[in-house]
C-alpha cells in the first residue's frame, strides 16, 4: 500500500483533504444516512460495534458514534489519525482509534465482533491483492449478521487519486458476501467530481 499511503500522508501534510467536506454535502451524507437508517431500524442504541476502515480524520466515525454505534476507526496514515484525535476530542465522541492496515486487521488488533463495517473510500484505491486481503480480514472480524458498506468510485485512471473499482472487483474481494444493494453516493457532484467522472456508488453487502 506504499503508493496509497504516500499519497494520503502527503495530502494531509499539505492540507489537501476535500473528502472531509462530504459530511456537509447533503447528497452524499443523506445517501449514507439512509443506509445507516436501514441498519438501525427497529433497534435502540447502542447498535453494536462498527468498524470504520481507512477512517482518516474520523469524519464518519464521529457520525456513527453520535448515532449510537460503538466505533473503532483504523487508518495507516498517522497525520490523518492526529486530525482524528482532535476531531473526536472536539466532538466529545466515544471512538477508539487504531494505527493499522486494513489488509491486516487482525495483526492491527482491532478486535472482532463488528456488526457494521464502513469504508468511505479505501477499497477503491487498493490493488487487487490488497482488496482480497481486506476482504479476508473483514471476514475474520465481522459478525455472522454483519453488514459491509463500501463507497466506490467507478474504475478509471485519475492520476494519484483512487482508480476506482467495479462491481466484479467488489465481488471478487468478498466471495462469501452478497451485494444486496447498489445506490448512487452523490446525486449532485461538484465540477471537479464531474470532470474526474467519479460515478460514485455505495455497495451494501451481507454474508451469503
């Protein structure tokens, strides 16, 4: 993951992290909110353990914690985790952070028993081998009734930005899971997103 790690390390160092703004972008935030509503329907908080893969500065981990999930965020980029610690403190949120690799979750000691696994932009930047490793690790740490939610760009070269992934890529990485839903992640992308043709979708997966 060296190239991806380097990109994000440099991006955070120079203050380039536009993905953090998505929490305030209603078309994206609302689409994720509807997926989370589905997982919480008929239940009372606390809803269980949630794992935020590639949590970055904990934008979405804090959202999950406020909704009533017991959240662990894992990321390999230390500058992002420093921002995450600041965000969690400022929000007064209860969220655990782990400095670790999404392709080696067990070695990173994130624990097990996750009912929800959320990835808002890590999977689509990995190589095929790394995606398969991430899938195996999620298998190992998620509960039998868990849900995985992935935010995925359509496959296309975009310079140093994530190249995206297809539905087939998702299915290959998660062979013991079934894609139950595919939803548009951003119904009103900005000019840059349109130019880069992110064509961004949520994939909801459940164990077969």
